[in-house]
């Protein structure tokens, strides 16, 4: 199983005007083809009066990537939008680029550039994050050990999800799967073999890229 992948942070849109044609790029994170198609249908309904609603989407688990030119000359719209996602390594997202025709023909090259630009602007507006497969678990220690374990978690890229204070301290956290072995080694060293990372699960968590 892959241990990380790139996707977008949130739904966003961006627009610009090229030779009087208005381009609106709208992007959203999705996890299934059904979700992607529902979003596309909603955008087509919202922008029902637009000349074109070009779309592209990429899905991680099903390894599906699709695009459509929606009436534009073949290869000038959907594929450039899809290539923006692919070149940035993005998955689990769908983008719709809406065009209100301004009366001036852009030509093949002009269309490719305009649709690529619209997709890129939408990606920038949404932001990119990396989802990492993480080890989820806890460490139970005394109050003296708490001051050493907490910074060690951060040192290995981990994030504390909860801290329970009773007679002892239980730190519940997740850290990138590839850091698990190194973390346990350091934990053993700082505690003279008394503390252990009790792994409970493996899940994907978000880590911001830009």
C-alpha cells in the first residue's frame, strides 16, 4: 500500500477573462466516482447558461482518470485540465472549468492555454496537502517522562490527538508510518527500555504541503 499521496485541501474556485471569454475553474476533493459525477452535475446546473462545462477527475483507489471537452475541439479542454492534476501528482479531486464564450475564437493553442491556466488557478486557490499513512497509538508514562515523550513525538513528525492525565500520563497520537521504527528506538533509549509505543491502528492523516 502506498504510504502517502497528494490531494487538495478544500473546495475552491478561481476565474479570469481571456479575449472576452470568462473561465471559471472549480475544484473539490472527492473519494468516489459517484461523488465526482454528482459535483459535475451540480456545477452544470449552476452554470446552465455557459457555453461549456469541461471537467476532469482523478481517483486514487479505483485508479480512474477521466476528462471531457464538452463541445470544445477534441483535446483542447478536458485533457489540458486533466494534465494539470496529473503533473502535480494530485488525486481524489474533480475540477470543472466553465467557459462563457465571449465571441472571439481562441484557436487550438489558445484554448489549451486557457483551460490549463484555469485549472492551475483553481488548484492554487484550493491548496495542496499530502495525506500520509500513519501509525496510530499511545504511550503511557509517568509525569517525569511526559516532558521527554511529548517533544520526541513532534521530532518524528507526530501529532498528539489527546492527552489523558490520571496517576500516569497517556499520550494518544499519530505519526508517519515510516517514522514508527525510529521513534520506538529513541523512546527506548530515553526511557532505558521502560516505555513502549502501543500501536492501535493505521490511518491516513493530512499534512499541509502548500
